[in-house]
């Protein structure tokens, strides 16, 4: 079901851009959580079917105790799928509410 929904969404997006689906480039912000992992997996299935370009980016805010583990998971997942992962690390001096910076 979700695969079909995403496939339709990508087809419509390519149509809006007036390009072939195999000419798309998609950059997914990949946190390593369950939602982004499922989305990454679905996009990878569709990438293999349609041959568009797919890349991941992981923003490590170094905010919680699992930040390094999440980054490592994203690296392992990307390696397993043979997809490029860009990792950007942030270190905020004000850890109370870094989103307000």
C-alpha cells in the first residue's frame, strides 16, 4: 500500500517537473528512526525500479545519548543499500532549545 502511494507521488512529482522519472534526484533527510528508515527503504525499492538518483543526508545534532548510534545506523543502512550518505554534525552551546537558535 505505502509503496503504491509513494510510487504515485513520485510519478506526479516527475510529471510536475516535466521530466522522466529516471531523471529525478531525491535527497532524503534520514534520521535513522523508524519513519525515515521505512521511507528510505521504499524509496530504494523505487530507485531500483525506475533508476532515479537517491541520496541520504543525516543531521546529527549531538543532542541526546543515542546520537552517535543513530548516525552509525544511518551509515550502516546506507552502506547496505549502496547509497551515498552525507553526514552533517552540529554542536550547539545552548542545549536547552537548539531549535530556537
